C-alpha cells in the first residue's frame, strides 16, 4: 500500500510512518514547513511527529490529542508495515486552519477513526480526505471502523463543492468527487443488503458468505482485525443502537 503526505503553502498534512523516516527526513530537509495538521492519530500518518522540532505546532482534532499522548498498542502486522510510534504532544483544532494563501475548513469525518478530519479548500475545490476514501469498493474493514459513520462522513463532505481529492493512500484523484460518490453508493447498497438479509433471519456468518465470499491476504496477516465481518457487524450494531 502506498502512503502520501501533502505539503501546501508550508502546511504539512500528515507526517508519514516511522518505517519511511529516512526518506521523509530527506524530503523535508529540502522543504519549508511551519505547521502540521494530522488527519487522524494512526501510526502511518503520525509516525514521524515525535521527531518534529518543538517550535512547529502540530494540530489534530481534539479527540486525537489524548490518543497521540499515549503509546499505541499496535498489533504486530501494523508494527511491521508502518513501524511503531512514540507519544507526542499536539494542539486540538476543530474549525479552520490558515496558511499564507489558503484557508482550509476542517470537517470532522469519523468512521475510520474517531478524530478523523478532512480539509476543504473551497476556492481551489480541493478536499484532503486522509483515510476517508482509500478505495471505492472495500470488501473488508478494520474492527475499529464503522460503515454507518463512514456513510455519514461521505454524505457530509459531499454537501460541499470540490473536484480534486487528496487521499492518503490513493494519491491525487482529479475526478475525486465521483470516486467519493461511487464509494457512498456502494456502501449504501451494502448496508441495505446486510439489513435485508438480517431481517430475513440470516446470521452474520451466512450474510458474510453471501456478500463477501473471498478472503484477502490482509485478513490473515491482521489475524482478522481486518475482515468483511466488521462491515456487517458495524451495520447491525448501529441498527441495534437506533432501535
Ligand atoms: Zn488510518
């Protein structure tokens, strides 16, 4: 999986995983950045934050502040993929961040992580989406993710005008708005199918077999922290809390 960080007008968006520290330090040594914003607290976005000079402020959604202050208990496969991450201090931010030439509205977009932010630059039609998109047709998700929350977050960002999406794993998407709409349509359809099958009396294991018959190598590597089952349970759990 690729990982992207963005530098716009001296604002660094995410810091990359500690596994790529050498390359990232090498890149940043030739660039100028005066502030950092983290789209969320996960180690592939924050792994190099602990080595940033203390004169440079690091911002994150307020829910991320305590998450960055503690050392995460990462499963082995995530430590191997991305490297671990030491605790570090951040400043909570919720509404807007400005640079010399741009204003970014911050959109709280939970679902992948509770502190997830997307950054909207209205004048340019840019949306920095962190891990909100990544792919349009996910067949499995992590145990900590919620499909109903991702649906709400996609609906929230799609209320705004933008064309270009800057994704942390898929890169720059010039038809980004369509890709986000495609993901929303897919998740709404999956949600409807899961609820229909559940109402027909089918157990989670049967729904999983019918909708997602194939397993992905990441499912096994992650010891099923990543699994299609979490798509189904996150939809059914939300249904239960709403009843
Ligand atoms: Zn993440």
